[in-house]
């Protein structure tokens, strides 16, 4: 059993006080407590405190901030993620995904194994750059941004897990992190400079930010655009990439799920290229993605700091106290889920899912700060999964335990390789 599963066993829905040396946060895993923090008392539990320091330093006054800064960024970006605009983007997204998956044909025909995480990263990034960033990022810039962000995501791990260690004390990864942020800044600021005054008429993230920046009396600067570009780039790529990376070991270990998934996709998609309209006829694909995010929610921990005194399970929470809530732990509580470690997409059959506590399952957070891109993620993940399985039957090179490495996000401890066996001629 891994570290996180051990913590889940100990917590089992109780409120715990953790001893992290210089910090003593509370850990709340019961759905009622999660609802109190994220919804009922969301104004009291804010995204601030020592655990937010690394992200705040990286992404500044973006949509991942708090208060007026967060409200302003959300107001600017919300139109990009309305149901109407998401529906408009889905056909474009399907086209971009099909084009990205086309590049898997060559290793598949050659029988060459692919390294799963980088390939999922490539597919997701090519899609996001084309759809959410209006295709304004060139191929050469993408080739810089994609590995650079991956370096930022991995090298921030020590600072994220030990945020109370002063900056004056060097930690592993600090230099590589600073170098990566510099490359990211050079690239993003150059993009802002190029498009700031003429971003075009599109309904994408980049265009929305540039229009807000140049609006009369906005008071916004290039740094604000950069902060939100980085925040949205990270949240729209890292989540989907890692979720899809975890999928293949789970399907390897559960061949009955893989077979049912293949059967549904072949029956609906056949030899066609995947379209957004296919998704309405693929309920099991949706259930698989939901169960995937139950077991491996990428945003595995949400810290919140109390600003006013309150009570939680009879314990007095004081101003300045940090409460940690974790989708990963709550999603695996034995008191909430039947056989929580088992991969069972039928948990999300509509007649079963409606009976769960609203905050028993919260991979995208909840309350006012719930991820505004959650609908985009669900559509993107379902389309990528469907596009790959409509063309190939994946085979892992070796069985890899789906064991996460704790960091800013949950990444596999070991590389995952698989061979893609074509079971039809790609259209």
C-alpha cells in the first residue's frame, strides 16, 4: 500500500491534525467536511497560506489567486467556457485530436512501443494550443513550452511538499525550476507582445485575455496576461495528460473493462474519424473517464486557510489554520465507496451516481472555485480515449503498478510503455 492509501486508512473520514514539522495543518476527508470548506464556508476558507506560496509565486494574480484578482480573471475567462462556446469548440477539438492521434500510426505500424506520458502530453498540448489558444502558438514555440512546463511541474515538487522551507535554503530542483520559468517567461511575454493589440476575433483564452488587457481603463498589464496564460495552460494540459496516462495500466489490469470499452467504441465510431457527435452515444466512455478521475484525480490536494474561527467535527478551527482536503483520499474512503481501490466504471451509472454525497466525488473542486474548464476536460479526455481505441488495441510492454509519486500532481513512479496494435486501417 502506498503512502496516500495508508493515510486514507488512518483518516477514514476523521479530522486529523498532521505534524509536518514546521506546519501542523488539519486533514479533512469526510464529504461533509469537504462541503463545509469548499461550499458552505467558502468565503472563510481561502486559497492562501504557506501551501499556496509556490503556486502564487509562479502564477501571480491569475485565476488561481484569491479575492478581487481571482474574480476579475474568472469574469474575463468565463465566456470561453460557457456551454455554447464549448459546444462550438468540440468539433474543432475532435479535428485537432484526430490529427494528433494520426502521428501514432507510424510507431503502431512499426510495432515500436511508445512512452505513454510524453505521447499523451503531445496529443493534449497540440489540441489545447489549437483550440484554447487560437492556434497562436507556433510549432517552434510549442516545442519550447511543452517540455519547459513539464520541467516546471516536476521540479516544483519539493517546494510544493515543503513550502515552509525558506527560499534562502536551496532545495533539489530549484535551479532547473528557475531556468524553466525563465524560458516560459521569454516565450509567453513574446507572445503577448505579438498579439496584445491585435489578437483577432476568436473565442479562445488568448484572445479573451488580450482584449481584457487592452480595454480602456483596465489597469491590467502584460504580467497579468502571462500569469493567466500559464495558469490556464497548466490546468488545461497537466490534468488531461496525467489522467490519460493512468488509464492504460488500469485497462491492462481490467481486461473486461477494456473489452467493453472497445466494443462500445467500435459499434459507434466504426471506421470513421471521431466526431464530437459520437460522444452522446458513448456512455461507457464517459463512465470510464469519471472512474479514472475518482482513482487518480490529478489535483490531489487542495489547501485552504481559515480567516475566521469556526468548528469542524467539534474541533475549533482558528484564523490562520490550514485545512487540507484531498480528492484522492476522499475518493478512496471505505466508509463512502464500496471496494474503493477497484476500478469499476459502473459506479457512475446514472442510477448509482445520483445517490453519492455531492462532495464524495470532486475531481475539479467545488463551490465558487470549481474548475471552469471541467467540461472542456471531460470532452477532451473522452475524445482522445475514443480516437485512440477506435484505431488501436494497446498492449503494455510490462505490467506497471499504477502507483503515484507524490508531488504537485500525481505522476507515475515508473515510465509506462505500450505497443499500439492497429485493428483497422486509419481513415
